[in-house]
C-alpha cells in the first residue's frame, strides 16, 4: 500500500461526456502526476501539479485538465470523451526534491468509454 | 523525444533459471526506476537508481545502471512463480515526467 488513493476505481462513460477522477496523495508529498495506461502499454505522462500549479505536461490535448488543492489532492478532468480515452488512469504522488522523482502510484481508475 | 526501449517484451522462463531484462534509453539521465505491475493492479516501486554504476538488490532481483551506455538491467536469479508480472523501467530526463518502456511481461513456469 502506497497511501495514494484514487476514486472511483471503475467508471463507464459515453463518448462526448465529461469525467472527473480524484486522487489523494501520500502524506508528506507535495506533487501529483497523472498517467494514462492503455491496455498492453506503459504509462504515458499527462501532467504534473506542484503547489497547485501545472509543473509540466505531456503530449495530451487541452481537453485533459487538472487541479491540485491546498491539501495536495488532485483531480483529472477529461472533456468530450473519445473511445481512445479508455484506459487505466494512474495518479502518482511524490515529494519534489532535487535529483529524485521517485513516484508512488495509486491503484488507478479504469475508465471505459462506450 | 526521449525513447525508452525494453527487451524482451515477453519472457517465459522456468523456475530456478536466471535471466536479464534490458532497458535502453535515448538521452542523458542518471535517474532510472523499475516498477512491477500485476494484472489489473497498479505499479509497485522496485528500485531507484540515481547514479552511474548504481546497483541495488532485493531478494531474487538485482538492478544496475550504466549512464554512459544509457542502459539499465534487471537480473532475475533462480526465478520463482511469484515473480510472474510485468516489469517496467522508467527514465526521468527533465525532473518531472517519468518516461516508461513498454514493459516486459514475465511468466515463470514450473
């Protein structure tokens, strides 16, 4: 157990809808990153939040957006869902320190878009 | 664009045998991580390698990092069934994003 919790664990949405996924970071951590893992692939970096600001972004369109709250928890929002958005979404919690970005992952949210 | 390549992608090995998984990456970095993922589960951190020549061991697994060759290895000694899982290496080249390989799916058979 990493202490990183995500909700919900599973979700089914219809194409065109919007979805919000939630993540509570591990105690003592100040940074949250989100990854998308398609079936049979490695996780792909979506973005990272540090001190409530976006700290870096991967190759994902603007309909993927996020928030970080003062307690370091985070949300991932996806608008205008597409079938290809079906994936396991992983939240990773870390402590921003020089030279070490070790991340601890939550159990993930399995999103299915139909 | 940073590329991370693992090989093999699939590995079936008998219990008791040894094998090595390779992770090559395309840009300078001295921060490399190994994770394990069981089917339908999240990622479990195995090793953190933060300098050239770093070697870490945990049970039957040993990981090493050669930053000059841009290569990390995960060596399995005397495999047991419980090691069956998918193993990912991930490289940090910019201080915030982990770039993952496609993973090595390991099956250990009797």
